[in-house]
């Protein structure tokens, strides 16, 4: 039963790989922009 639940979780996570990866990349870009702005503000 544990193996079945794991496999179902894997298939669920595999279903939308492209949209999830795009969302993660977009979030990372937003975080990088915030860090960059904070670094520039600290430098000034």
C-alpha cells in the first residue's frame, strides 16, 4: 500500500511538469530580481 501511494504521488507530480517548471523558474527570477534590487540599494 505504501508503494502504491508513492507511485500515485509520482504520477501526480509528473502530470504537469512544464507548467510547474515554468512557475518555479518564474519564482526564482522574481527572487533574484528582489535580491539584486536589495543589493543595489545596500551599495548606494
